[in-house]
C-alpha cells in the first residue's frame, strides 16, 4: 500500500528559491521556482511559496502533509535561525523556522543546503543504507555533510560541516571569508577556473580548447574546462589532476577522523565523472594510512540534479519524524 | 545510596599492562601492573591478570562486576579483534574480546587506548556532560577520540580517530607508517624533540638549558624541553610555539568538520600546561572560520594521569550497559 503522506521541501538560494511536494519515496510530484530577491524578506517569500503551493495541493488532491523542510544558507538546525549568510540580502537574524511554521501551520525543520542534500542522499540517494559517509557538494562553493552512525553531525552549535573552509593550502589563495587557502578556493567551480588560468599561464603556448575559448570570450567556466578535458586539452586535464590533489588530501585527513565507507560527490563539477573522481580517488588513497586504504568508495550522487535540493529539504521533514 | 557495582579496566601497552577495579564514580579501588612482554600471548597475560585480580577481589569483598573494558593498541570495538599493532609482539589477529570474556566470565568491550581515554574523559573527566568534543593524547604517538552527540565515532569499520596520522605537513618528516608529514611526527614527544633539535641547529650559538643538556648527555627528552622552556630557553619556547602551530592548524580543520565545544589534551607533553596549550589555542583560532572562533575550549584532561588508562577502560564497560 502506498503512503498518501507528503512533505514540502523548500530550497532557498541567493538567486532562486525552489520548492516542491515530495512523497515518501523521494519523488517530487510538483515543483516550482521563484526569484528570491524579488521579495523584501523571508516572510513575503514564504507567503508567496505558500500561495503557489496551496493551488497545486488542491489540484493534486493531497490531504496530509507530515511537515516542511527548508534548506537555506547559514540555516541553523538547532536554533531555527539564520544569523549569517553572505548570499542573502535579508536583515539578519531571521527566525526562519518559526516564520515558516506559522505560515504553513506545519512542523518545520531547517538546515543549510549541504546538510539538506546529505539527508536527501542518505534517505533516497547514493548513500541509502549507509551509516558512515561524507557528502561533498561542489558548485559556487564547497559544501559538506558528515554522517556517523546514521546521524548527521551538527556539532555543539549546529555549525559543523564546513570542510570548504578548512585550510587546504597554507598561505594559499585568498578566500571571501578573510583567510587564505580554504579548500573552497581550489575545489569550487570558480576555484577550478583559477587553477586552469594558472595552468594556461604555465603552458604559455597552449593551442588547446581552453586557450582558444579564453582568446575568443576573454573568460571561461568550469563547464568549459570539462569540455576541454574531454577533448584532451592538457591544461584542462591538469586542472582536474590538481583539483583532485587538493580534494584528495583534505578528504584523506577527514577520513582519518571519521573512517567513512563512502564519499559522495554532488553538484556541477562532480558531474564530470571520472575526470574528477579518478584524480580525487588517486590522491585520497596516496594520503591514507594503510588501515583506511581501498575501503572508501568515491562515488557520484544518485539524486536527480534538478530536484535534489527539494528532495533533500523534503527528506528533512521525514527525518524529524523517524 | 552508593552503588556496590564495579567494573574491571585493563590497559594493555607494548611495555606494561595496567589493570584495576573501578567503581561507578570512576575511582580506582585497586590497581596493579605487569610487564606485557613477559607473557607469550594475550591468553597467558590475561590469565595472569585474572589471578592477580581474584585475590584482591576476595580481599575487598566485591560481589558484583558489571563487565570488563580493555584498551589496547589496534583493538577494534566492532570486531573484538586486534589485527595490527606495531607495539605488540603477539601473533595477530587476536580475538581479544572473546579470550577475555571467557577467562573472566564477564561481558567484555575492547577499543584502542585513545578511545578508552576518550570514554573515560567523557564519563569522569574534563568532558563530563559534553556531547561534542575531541580528545587528543600526546605521548610516544598522537592518539585521538572524536565525540558527536555524546557518542564516540568509530567509523564504518571501527578504525576512526587517527588524527595522529593525518598529513599535517605535505612531504614533511618521514613517519613509521610509511608516509610523510603525519601530525604524530611533530606533536608527539619524539616529534617535539626533533623540532627542538632543528631549533638548536638554527640558533647555532644557543647557550640555553637545552643546548647544555645536549652537550652533557648527547640527547634530551620532551620533559627536558619543558624544563628548559620554564627557564626561558628560546629554543625550547620556539619548540612549543611550532608544536602549537602544527597542532592548531590540524585541529582547526577538524573543528570545521565537527564543531566541538572543547578539545581536551591528555598525556605527557600536555602537562606542560599553558606552555603548550596557549600556542595551540592561538594557532587554532587563527585558522578557524569566524563562526567557530572563540567557541572551542582548549583544556587539559582532568583524569589522574596514572589511573587514567584503567579508568578509561573501566568506563568502557559502563558505557556498554548505559
């Protein structure tokens, strides 16, 4: 018998807010997107989400929601608040959980986007059935979620899981956080672009795909690096190698703390597949103590890329009632 | 009403095996030590421990034991076995838990020494009442235990918690594990001696305490570095500074994963107090993302140094029945 219960998942980003209705199996039965910055604050944004959903709920004939999950930058699982978030133009702090609960008249759970994705991956994705794993999200930044004994690690204050801001290279590239050498400045999409620029500088007479794009357009993206690498461009291939090197070392050190059975990669650059994951795996293994070697799977997310944020946020609500 | 129940704690080391009887409050009511290498294997060793304890138990009039905890190098909590341990001369693997259970006719829990110390610290020591903290043991090596939500992290295979073998310095000092730059090669007692030797080399005409000891004896210990530092020897002070620098960075990166409320230091070099913990704290803070700054306490163990191993092992047994 199929359950008729549903959850609502909302993923608030700096640019877009995506929301939808998720069933117990992690399938998105409805989804829509609003432009976050069109609304002066979270209350107006969530009222609009509520109105859009109400119409669809009636149409779909859904009777029962078990709850609402929200993934948002800087959202704190314990306090229900956002106190700091570089990407949101709201007046902070914001009592997001309280506002959402009252607008939707549903129990609400909030956490940051990477943690929501981690819960989603554990509930429906590549980490289904795993008790100890890491999720690494690669995109504008580098997010992370760490699971031990089947439980997401929140830390004493809810702020655990910022591997993107661990120091990967001492006195390395400057980071927006005010420090130097954060992993994020090497392994994010923009970090990979910086690495590729350095490689082109080094290979001065490159005739490869990337060099041509740079000449034509004056810049390139992480996706261009991927395309160039598939065509055998040495600068692009070396960029994946170096990105894997930095990620591999940081992850090896994290493995020595938590000994997970897998590291799941989610987001844009990780869709490059073996181009990225092979160098990550190679450098991970090279930096691991022997007791950890050949034990940690390095795999891609199994969540559908476009729905993953909603699925993750929706899974948060199910997580709460387990 | 005071509980009349007790546990037995056994700490097996390469040199000595210390064992004792621990009450519910974490007090050691009896303890003794045997030379590990005098016995050909674990069975003979544990039979001897059992005989020594039996006499004392009768004398003390103890009626009820809830269990037995053993801390030993390489001991795996999940499998009950030791499969690898550089310091033990036994034929491995050894089914330690099974052997001990049968000799003592008691439920037995085993784990490695650093994890036993972590459980001890959480049950009776500086981390009492804490749900999220790290324990770092400094001695011949660097051991570690990580606690999240009040639970020790074992990892998927029981081998979590080897921060001493995370890579602190890329292509750094050679380590006995076959790799280079492990934290242990900098922050252990012998690592500190290497750092001090390098410092004396750098400060060629040092007239300090350490230089004099080196001239007289041809070598010095971590304790000599401590003594020299209390006398203001620049090479010794710089050794603490550099040790704190390496530890501070490694720990900052670990904090970005788990956001603990405290890091507890246990063992020889950490008894140097502020000489070590002040530089650790300084470099920890300097490498932390702002959301973690000024939140993580850096403190010394509160377990009595000589009984700590037995208390930790004994606490393992209580942990099991909680």
